[in-house]
C-alpha cells in the first residue's frame, strides 16, 4: 500500500514492516518522509513469521492455532464503484486450530445462517491460502465470533476471505511476498473479484484499489481526524449478485464524467480535511440510482442524515445499509460541548426516516480504523514471552 501523506510516526508498525525500513526511519528521518509515501507496507503479512520482501515464498514456522481479527468495511463511498472503501471499527474474530476433523462454531451475526461445512467461505479461503503456498490444508476447527452484520453491505464476505487467508498463512508457516508483490491482496482480490472491500479489510483506513493489467494495487487515502460513521442496517439482507443484476451494461460519457469528478473530489476532501465537499463528493450516477428500486429506504435515509447535519451519506457497498459520516468525534465525549456532537441526532433521524416507510433496522455508531486484518494470538506465539512481548488489542501475540 502506498501512503499519500507524510506520516507522523514510522511508516509501518514494527510487526508489519521489514527491519531495514525501520532502521531507515531512525537513520534517515528526513529522507524517509518522501520514501514513506512510496514504501509504507501497512499490511498484515509483513510481520515476522509469515511475510517477506524477497519476492519468493520461503519456509517459516508452522503453528498449531491462530486467532485473527478483521474489520468491517464500507465500499464505494458513493461514486467509487468497485474502487474505494473504508475500514470500520467493528470486528469479526476467529480462532483456527489443528484438529482431527472439520468443526465450525459460529456465534453472533450470521449464527444459524452461514454454512458450517466445506462450503463456508472461511474454510475455502483457508484452503486457498494453503494451496497458494503449495501446502495441503489439514483438518481444522474454526471458532468464529461475528460482529459484522451478515449480507448487509458491510464487507462480511471480505472479512471472511481475509480472515481465512490470514489464518491459513499463519498456520502454514510460510513467508509470502509483501512489498512490491502484495500476495495477500492478489489472492483476496482473486476470490472477491474487486478490491474495494478486501483492501481496507487487509490494510485498514481508506483504500483505493485498481488492477494494472498485471496485478492488483491499493493506495491509502488520508482519513480525517475525528471522522465518525453512523450506519443504518435494515433487518432485511441484500445479496450482491442481485444488486449487481440491476446495473446496466453500458454507461454514457455524462455518467462517467459525473462519477470521475466526484471520486476526485472525494479523495481530495479526505486528504485536505475539506469535509464540506463530501456533500457533493459522495454523489453517484453509476449504481445508487439503479439500486434505489431495491431499497425503498435509501433516498429517505440519506436525505434524513444530511438534513440532520451529516457531512455525507451513501449506500454502503451493494446495500442495504446506509452510511453517514460526521466529524463530531474530534474531542473527548466528556469534554466536548454537546452542540459539537451530532452523531446521535443523525442516527435518530436515519432510524425515524426508515421507520416511517416501514423498514425496520438498527444503528451502529462507530469510526474508521487504521488497522486492518491482524493476528491476535498464536500458538506457538510470535513473541518470546518473558523477554519480548508484542501487545495487541486482545492480548499478547
């Protein structure tokens, strides 16, 4: 992933970056400000044990179990169809351990609805990870706790793909190419078909994605401080294949120019913190108007969010969820003036608008996360406990 802004700290976390890049920061702090924009890894494969920058798959240390976490994502962000997405601070966690037979336990979102056999997307993604490094997948036990709503346009499928790939690679013990190759991204996009969900799920933050004709690339967009996400999530599910079926095969130049201009404004608004432009920068002509017949709540909820003070609102991914963005989390909730925080007002307005047209649902109040898929724990551990301890959100890795 490339970073388009000057970082205030070393361009990658210690576990996500080759040693030579960390050394470069300390030795040549001035020069690295430019180099960081080209060389920030930010991906989960570049940690010791399963990532390398040699361009080849090399042997590492197989593991008996691993726990991974993957964030929710909101794709398209209005005009960036199949191109741009944002990671949200809502997480699925999964533990995969070697076993004598296939066993899948699912709790939380999707419980009783997702398959618990070989057809599970996580199982096929773990298998793909093993196949990608030339290994055969052993029998495994999966324990999944899902907080990302299933089939609601918040990247539950991409979370499953990235969780499976990451877990499989860690268990296999193979080190795969990262910088300049991004093997994780290549395999994830091969499964998903486009990068707008998997890129932010892997790298965190706001990510642009494209295919060069040879391989997939992603590039980080600045995320303004204090940005907050309000998501209206209908009770009804939305299937991506159904949502794509309503899209026309041909577009006009007028529609293309409409979206190109707004996507450019969207990226610039984020990079310059000019959030007033988001009102126009998240408008779309390629997919939202065409999908409005599927989602009768869409326009009403978007309009309600805007009238209540949101910077923008749009259909999240292929729907049916609607996402609004505010900047009301710029300060601590206990020290900010009440008038500076409008997320609850926006949330209430969105819920009432949907209720008024008979669409029940719930609201998530969250924020973007700069962190993508990562290892929470592993056995054997990555850190030499007692001497070196790597601390993460849910424990010591």
